[in-house]
C-alpha cells in the first residue's frame, strides 16, 4: 500500500528535522589561537617546575617505577579537577587562566607549535 501524499510529506519533514538535529550535534570547532607557557618534565627539572608554578607542581617524594615510567620520576599537579600526575616526557602547561595541567608529548606536538620571539 502506497502512503498518502500527506503521510509522505510528514515522513519527509520528520526525516529533515532529524537530519537537522543530527547536524546541530556534529558541529565542528577550531581551537582559538592562544599562547601558553609550557615546560617539559625531564625527571631532572622538578625544582624548576616547582618554582615556575609557585608550588602547584610538586616533584614526587619517592621513585615509583612502572611500565610506562621506568625512571619512577613523577610530578603531582594540583588542578581544579584534583591532583594529576605527570611523568618524564610530559609537558606541563600553564593555561590562560593560570592553571597547570599535564599533557602527553604526542598530544602536545599535535596541538602546539613553538613561538620564536623576536628580540627587538
């Protein structure tokens, strides 16, 4: 049995509305260009990170080697969401609000590029 024209129109309209709703959910955004400060944790620069962050970033008190972090060196970072751990190789980012966060090296490389400051 073929649908009545009115039914077909209503089905088409419902499909269009569903597609529009799906498109609203799938919007794409580009990150605004912001300049951040960052330092990479080497396992030997915990004191520098502590000074830079005014003790928001603290070097771990004991070595805790793991498969992902054989050196056992780590840092603890107080964030608004709680304590985060950074390991050797992680970048520590100071956000535009002055908060500190760890960032894995591969994500950092994909997201940020170094700024060469001119000496004028």
